[in-house]
C-alpha cells in the first residue's frame, strides 16, 4: 500500500506525458509569417524562435516567408496568405481608415532605424540645411513621410528641398549625385561607414518624429477567434528576440542559415545596430506606448496623409503584451 | 593478503583516516567560515557602493539644481524672450555656455554635457554639445518629469549619441516661479564605473557592477568591455536581485567563473548592484590550509608506513622462520629446532614448538615398536584366519562337522559345516542344548543315540555311532558321529567333543551297490528263467500246436456237437497258452529288439496277458479304453511294455493296500488317447488307480531311484525310476497326478514320431 502514492503519481505522469504528446501532435497550429523584407538580421528574433523550437513549444508550426520589392506584408495578411506579418506602423494607421482588418500586437523596433545621411563635407547637419539641397526619399513612403514630418515639425517648407527618387544603390550618394539619402541605421548606414565615408546624421527622432518600425500584425478575425494562438505566437517571438539581444553572435549564426547576404560581418554589424532599437533600455521588448502611436497619428494627419482622424483602437492592441508581461511596461 | 603487506597498510589507513577526516571537516568548516565572512564583506561593500552611487547622483543632481538656481536662469529667461532663433550657435548661447555650463562641467565635473531645453516644445536651446542644439526631446521622460522637479532618468540608449546615456534634469524657473526651460545633464558614465571600481586593488578579482531591470549591464564589469547596455547577464545573483531580493550566494558569474556574490536591488534607480569575488581567490587561504594538512597527513602516513613495516618485520620474520621449521619437522626431520630466541609471545611459541618437536621425537620411537607388534599380531591373526578358513573348507569338502557340548552349562558349539549338514542356519535354529540336538534325530534312532551318549559319559570312553537325522525340510540324512568325553581334574565329565559326518551318499552308494548286485543276481535269474522259458516254450509250443491241430481235427469229426464243443474249448485254451508262450518268448528276447512303429493296443494287450492273472486273483476290476484308430508309435515295444507292466503292478499294489478285499471301487483303468502337444502328435496312455494316492510332498520324488512307499519286501524302489528312464529315452514324458485318498494317475506320453532313424538303433541300442 505504501507504493500507492508513487504509483499514482507515476500513472499521472504517464497520462500527462501521453496527453501532452497528444496535444502537441494533435493541435499543431500551422501558420505563415510574412516578413517585411528579405531574410536578414533585421528579423533575427524570428529565426532564433524557430530554430530553438520556441514556436514548437507553443505548438505552432511556423513558416517564415521573406518579403521583397513588390511584396506588401500587410496585404498578404489581409488576403489570408499569411496569418502574421511584419509591417510599417504608419501604413496600419493609414489603412485603418479604409477599414483594414489588421491590428498591431507588438513592435520589434521601438526606435525607427531611419536616418538621413549626408557626407560630412556637405555641411548638412539639420533638416533646415536641406534647403536647396537634394534628398533621395521618393518611392519609399516611410522615408518620404518622415522627411515631410520633420520639415513639418520644424515649420520648414518641404518644397525648399529637392526630393529625388530613392535608390537602394548608394554609389550615387557617395559621388555626390544626391546631397542626402535616407537609409536604415541597421543597413545603409553600416555599409556607408564600411565604405569609409564620414557622415552627418539627421535622426527623425531628434525632431519630434517618433515612429515605430517593424510592428507585428495580425487580423481582427484571428484575434477574435483564436486569441490563444496569437498569444503563443507573440510569446515565442519575443522570447526569440530576447535571446537574439542577449547573444547577438548566436543570433547572427542562426540568421546566416536564412540570409541571402551571407556576409557574417555585415549581418553581425546589422545585429548590433538593431539591439538598441529593439531594447532601448526603456520598457520590455515589443512594448508599445500610446503617445508614440498618437504622435504617429498626428504626424500623418499633419501631412495630410490622413484626411480624417483614425481610431487608434483599430490600429493596435496591447491585449497580448499585457497578457505576456502584465500591465507594467 | 600477507601480514607483511597487511600490517603496513593497516597502519597507513589508521594514520590517514583521521587525518583525512580532520582535513575534510576543517576544510569544510573553514570554507564555510570564509564564505560567510566574504559574503558579509561583499554585502557591506555593495551597500557602500550603493551609498556612494546614490551620493554621487545626489551630488550631481544638487550641482545641476545649484546651476539652475544661479544667474543662469535669469540670463536664459531673458534670452528666450528674444526668440529661439537667437540661440542657434550665436553669441547669446555662447554666453550661457561660456559663463555657466562649461564652468560647471569643468569645475565640478560629473557631467559630460549640459543642455537647456525649452519648456514649450522640448527643443534643445543651448548645449555644451553643439550637435545637440536644435533637436527636440519633447517626449523624453527626463524632459517631461524635469518640468516639475529634479529627475534622474535611468540609463537608456541615445540614438543621436549612439550610446547609452543617463539623464538628470531640473526645471528652470523665472522670477514668477513659472518653468520656462529644463536644465538637462548627461552624467559622465565613466564616473559611475569608476565609483564601482573604487577601492578595489588590481590584485583582487573583487568587482561591483550595475545591471538594469532588463538584465543588461549598465556599468562595465571588470572582465568585459562594451558590455554596458549591449550585453545581457543572467546569473543566479542577477536574477535574485531583479526579483527584488537582497543577499549573497555562490554561483557562476557572467564569465562562467565560480564567484561569491552579494546582490541588491535599488528601487529608486531601478538598478541591481552586485559585488562579486572569485571563489578561487576567496578560498585561497583555506586551500593553503588544506594543502598544509595534506602535507602533514602525508608525513604522518609515511611515518605510519615505516612503523608498520618495522612492526610487521619483527612479527613476520620469526613467524616465517617458524613456518619453515614446521615444514622441515613436517617432512620428518625431528632433530630440527627453530633457533628463535626472543622473549616475546612469538618466542614462547617458538620454544613451545621446539618442545613439541622433542616430545614428538620421543613418542615416535615407542610408536615404531608398537607398530612392529601390531604387524606381528596382525600376521598371526591372518594365519589364524587362514587356518580357520582351511578348516572350514576341509570340513565342507569332507562333509565333516565338529562340535562341542558343554555339559555343565548344557550349551553346544557347532562348526559351520554342522549347520550345513543339519540343514539349518545358526540364526535360524537354536541348538544350544542337548535337547535341541536330540530333536533332529530320527525318532527310530533316538533311543540308540541317547543310549550311546549315556554309556560314553558314564564310562568316560570315546564312542562311535551311526544314526539318521530328519532335517527341517523332511530330508533324512545318515550321520556317522564319533566323540570323546573331556573331564576335569576330579574326573567329572565337563564336556563332550566330537565330529559328525554326513554319510548319506556313502550309504546310498552302498545300497546301490547292493541293489546292482541284487539286480545282477535277479538278471541272471531272469536270464536263466528266460532261457528256461524259451526252452520250455519251444518244447511246449510244438506239442501245443499238435494239440490244437488235433483238436481241429476232432472238431471236424461228425461224432457229435458235444465233441466239437470240447474241441473248440481245447483250441481256444490252446491258443491262449500259445499267446502266453509267445509273449514270454518275446519278453525274454527284449535286449535284442529294435525300434519300430508299434500299436499301443498290442502292447497293452500283451501286458495284460502277463499281469491279468494276478489282477483277477486280487479281484481288481480293469477298465480298458483303447480306440481302434490310434496312430502307431515309433518305439521299442518291449521297453514300453515293461513300463506299462510296471505301472500296472504299482496300481495293483496301491489298490491292494487300500482294499485288501473286494471293493466295487477297486478299479484300475487304462485309457489311451491321441494328443496334440508342442506341435506334434502324441499318444497318451493313462494308468489310473483308485488307491490311497501319493502325499503331495512326495510327488516330486517318486521318480528318484530307490524311492519307494512300499514295504521292502515288495518294492525295490527302482520301477518308476527305470520307467522314467525308458520314457525319457524315447523323448517322451512320464508324469503323475494324484490326490491323497482318492486316486493316482500316471501318464505315458509318447511321440508318434520321436525322430529315431534306423541309424539310432546302433547308437541307442
């Protein structure tokens, strides 16, 4: 009789294990995540979560689909090709006025990596210095919006600057074809510095333009019908990002399994550049603040991109971050 | 294991064990003490550092507040009234920088940059870092909080500066008390790291560092560079501190090195502060102590080992010598002595051993003598045994038993052969006394025996006697005994000694010889009778034939019926006589007869013709059953006739014994029947009488020679024996069945073809 509690516990353990396996096998959710751009360190947290089995632990089978020119992550999510996506927050606000059925559930980059660079020799230090100079932003909404927002914020006339089409190739900038060009601190900035150029930087953040970047989005429908899945996906993703921040080298090693540009030095630099944007020293990873959303909203309104105020509650939700972290940022 | 090895090992273990236990206990105790001391020290260091950090932050906050309450405030207020554009790197802003901000930094230290932010929009109006001017900080906590009071903002990443920075802010108020600007300073982060390091010498691994709520380093740890806000740290200490705990523990630090660490959470700064020292360093003194103890233990062990070797040698050497001596003595060399002269217990043992060897030497000598005696004794015993065996064998061969009768105690002692002669086993039968012996004597001879014994006793003379005994199985044996009387000094007989011999065989041989002689005489008599008979027969035959012929002639005469009737009578009786004569002739010729197929009926008729007269005389009814179609039997018919006559004679005697006069049961029957037996055809002739029968116990012996139940004057005891021989010779079987008081039945079974050929005649004839 003495062995009965032990036996009971053993049976219970077996039942639990069997049940656990049954659940794990039976209820594996298959989802597709549409990334914003091609595979690179920018999405390191996703790769880490996948490779280290964090999604599997949450009973999710994840397929990461890279983006690229012509692929709109938000559109992919809306059309149902992907369940989750990585998209620009300002597009979310803009689209909400058209009844877009997607919501941001967290943001990966809490500081926008966008920076306007100019050669030190150009003497351009402030947005006002761009008067009469050329700036390559056209064609990339995110860049143009931020430039306009800065000008707007500083009370400058955007027409004083000469806006020219943006080229992903920086060669023209290096030779002075354009005076200024918008790049990401996690990409173009690194390459330019690697190329040995002395640069002046204009950060939109310094001029009252605060934009999140790479928000994680999903559909209203999924949130309504399967909030558990959303929580599980977000939890695993944030865990992956946390790992990536704490061990950037390992994160880059994993990233290299996906990245097309298997330049590990570049990817590592990109990773290090991303760290303070993901983890700023304020708030938990992925956390969103209402004032930033409001500021983004105002910016879009001020620029006339939004012709009428949007309802921010249909743009983002803190439901899942609260679920994961609690109420404290 | 040998003692030589065991003893030093035991000494070694005895020496090492307590040393090891003491070493372990003292090491553990020392380690624990040091651990506690170090933890206490680290905790106080941590408190001290925290105190210093807070004081430092307080100091620079005060510095900033002091600056805010200086003339700066008034000057700035005036400048702002002129409009923001005047401040963009012009002389007005330079005035503020040169007059107030730069001196504050340079004189007091602590700040890297100090800036003045417009309260209205968070724009940096003036800054010691010109690059910052014109930028906005409208949503930063240090700006928003700084509008109200002095505020310390935790370390965060500055995109503009591309590094982690801390902010302290304080409001600038005009004469009316309205806040019109915020004074913000970036404390020199290196200062904090410096404070953390302060007081630690280079030769210690002791270190204090700060970690923020997100597990990231805030100050540079001793063994890392560029860790601040770049590297996360997850150790037991950090996790405990982030959980709000204050304490100390041993764990692996960010390098994976074992450390003792004290940790504490500073809620006001939202920072964890940790002070750690490497265990290797902390435990160095105790390790030294441990090494000392080990060295000491090794010394003690060596000493113990030497002692053990010495002790074992003093013990094992004489012991080995003893062992060698034991082997030598054991091999028989009793002259050997150990030669050990020590006073201790082993010495006693050795001298006891020597004494033992000496004693052994003595006893060995007497033992040898004893052995010789024993050998001689055994040899004589063996001789005796063989003599006894010889005697026994001689007695057995001679059928001669010896005996002794102890008269005084009435006990008899028989030799083995005696028991064999008397047909009993010593265990089976009690012949202890004279009476026991007498019970064996044939009743007819008891008186003779008793008389002989008495005579011998009274005359004290030797005696010789022959008598019969009846064995328990009923067999009668003839014994020849002789003995003599033994007397004591007074001439009183005390015992009788003698020998008895079974002389039955001799007696039988004697009887046989007598019988053969008798037979010979009988044979000669018969032969002469035969010769006489054949002569008479020849003589009788011729006149008999003439008589019969005459009677035939007479019968043919016409004189009258009466004459013919007489003639018939003469012829009939004459023929009978002729038959008798012929049978007599053929019987007397038997030895020369060959075998030939014969009709049993003829044989029986011939037999009856010879015995019929006797049977009739004694009024015996003869019943005869002989079928006509019997097969002929290959035999010597005269011999078979002799058998049949014998059986008829026996039957006649038996019937006469039972019925001396006429009786209607006085019947002798002869039956002949064919018989199939063993796959051959036989003819069985059965002669049965209703006489007294044969007792069952005698049935097996009736075919023995000289066995007879008849009075001596009637039977020779040879009839059935001879008959049995004849039938057996014919490959036939002679068997008997009888019931006492009812009947006796003899069966003569003869093979129709017994396999005899003409050649056998010579062989068997």
